[in-house]
C-alpha cells in the first residue's frame, strides 16, 4: 500500500486509534490526537518518511517538552503503521530515529511552601460532606504524591498496613507501573473521617457529592473533578494558578527538605519501574522511614 495514502484511509484511521488507545492518560490521548492530526494536516499528500518528519520538526515552535511530545506521537504512529502493514519497516525505522530537541535546562514547576500546604489542607469546611472529601483528596495528593488519575481510581483495598504503617499498595500509575506508597497517619485519618461521614467502606474511596448532600455510591470522582478541587482551594489561599500536579511536586519538595532520601522519594512517586530503580540505586523501599514522614504537616 502506498505510504502516501496509507494513514489517512479507513485502515490508517484504525492505526491512529491503536496509537491513542495504547495510552493510559486522558491528557496524553488528547495531546497525541492533536499532534497526529496537526502533522497529517501539514503533510497533505506528501509521502511520510524520515526526511519529511525532519522537515516538520523544524517548523515546530514551543517548549522542548511540547515539541518532543509531538515527535513521540509521530514516531509511535509510524511504528504502528509498520506493525500493521501500512508502512515499510525501513521507512518506519528511519522515522523512529528522528530525534527530538534538547531541553535547555529543566523546568522546576510549581510547589507549595510548608505554610501554604498547611493552609490548603485546612481550607475545606469539614463540617460538610464535601469538605471532608476534599480535605481527604488534598491529603492524599500532598501526603502521598499521587497523580489525579490515581486519586480518582483509589479504592479501600489499596489501603493496607505494612511494617506497622499505612500504605497504598499495588497502585497502578503511569505506564501501568505498580508501586507501594507509604502515607502518614494524618492522611489515613482524613480518609477515615470522610468514609465514616459518607457511610462507605469498600470500593472506590472518593465519590461525587451532590448539592443535596448525598453521594454517588457507585461512581468515582473523575480526574477533572480532582483538578477542580485543587483549583478551588488553591484560589482560597490566593494561588489561582495552582494545578493538581503541583501538589505532587509539593510532596517531593517538602519530604526532601525534611530529610527524605531522593531514592526513596523516587520510589514513592513511581517515576520509573520500582525494580529498575531498586537495582540501579541498590536500595529497597523503606517503610519505616518513608518520605511522607518528613512532610511536617497535620490536619490542624
């Protein structure tokens, strides 16, 4: 099949769907969809090959991270097209070898100071069901460094005791990597007080709270809802641009400033395969002296 038309016909659209469906994050799916759509619109009827992709890369503007994401989407598209017989493997290999752009330094991102983290933890009105839930959501994010999708999918089965402490076990994160996340006692208290008020003890931890004061007993809150919770209370402490991922950075920053080892923080965050991290660093996860023990926060 001619590569000039291979990935814009129905079979090609199916390949694009394979690329998108291979991703776990809804954010990544949207970003890859836009990246592929933009590239195909720019390409027009020209055959897709290494030279064309290199040319396209030169037209891209934006941060290194955004450009490299677009290039990653194109490389993945080429590989899927080859795997499905829509592109010659040699052409796909050439496209896969097209490099991204180098990052001129690493953006540190935003995070809360200890005082700000304490303020946002006490911002929700715990006299209401919604306030109890929101405080527990913020506690899990700051006290455990969870992503918003991980918060939305958290279940009571995840909460178990190991080495005489509470941990979130078998948490499936980015790239389907599985990790165990130690949490401080005040996070468990926040979860327990929300669960007791909501009358739930199994299944998903966080549920939608309707304006009438009742909860959805079956469906979880969405990652978007988690984002909205962070924005709501960020605004209350005069941080209107606060993002959900900033709380994950806050976990890392505060625990490191408190004396936690970088290797242990990496294990809690799950930035790489736990087995690979442990082998590379020559360490194993310490549940006795965990990163979350160094945050210095409480619910009061």
